[in-house]
C-alpha cells in the first residue's frame, strides 16, 4: 500500500480519539509472556505514549527515542515519547504534551489518528498508545535530561512479524522474565515498547496466521 492507503487503514482500524476513557481495559501486557508473575493489587496508573508515523516519500517511519543514561529508571532504553497523565488530561493531550517536552515535537504538526489497544506494564502503568500522522518530517530537539537520541525506524520493519522475537533476562536467581524484542540496526527495541508495537501490528493486520493484508510494502 502507499502512504494514502496506510493512513486510511490506520483511521479505519484504530479506536477513534473521542472514544477514549481512563478506565479502558488492557488486552495486552508485559504479563502475556510471564503468566506466573504476580500482579500488584494497586490500581494501574494512567499513562500515554505517542506513536508518530512520519510520511516520508521513500516509506513511512516511526519516531522513537533512546532514554537518557542519567535517568533513575529504564536508562538507555528505546521508547516512545510519553508519560503519566496529569489530572484532567486525556490520553491525546498527555501524549502531545510529553512529546513536546521530551523532543520539542510541535503539536500543530501532529495529526492524532486514534488509539491502539491499551497496554499494562509490569511497573503498574496502563498505557494508551496514541497513533499519529506527520505529513512532513519533524524538527526535533531532545531534552537532554530525558532523551539521549531521537531516531526513526522503518514502519515496514516494525510491522513485519519476522522481526519480532522473544527474549529473556534473569535476575538474582529468579525465573527468566520473557519479553518481545525487535532488534533494528544498532538499536534493541524491547519490553513494553516492542509489546505495544506488536499489539498494533495485530490490531491492524491480524496475527501471523490470519493477516488481513501483508504488512510488507505497506508504506512504500
């Protein structure tokens, strides 16, 4: 599909922005690959991330960040711009605000298309992925206290299940903790970020055995 068809597919298969509520259920989570891990009894904290899809002539890309090495947690990990919702904020408002704070992404250049499925993290967040369209490559400036690098990964690569792999880590003699990973170039996209992308792929195209249409060449 070309870029016009991709944008149409996103708008058709995502949840419309005006249907968001803070109590949406999360069909996917970090626990999917780790069913024996005990969930916290505390209420999930609402958060949102922005998945900015950039309509480049050579093919769509997804804007991502590498977190600063000076942060207290998740240092150096690949992420989407995003964070907790402030009181009274919607998911779209929070995602746009965080993207502006983290990488100076101008919200007037961003067209939110809808939501992918909410995602529960092992750290206790209920994350709403806000999928957005950028008609032109953006000008970004990372906030050094939060973001070490801004980069773009090809949409076709991220949506190709052949590039989705399971990996694990072990810590302090505990059972292995499994997660999704999508290594690309010299970046290791993993954890909740990879889980959210994989859920988006399933939302748009179905799983590997029931694809609605091939993802390869989607944005060419």
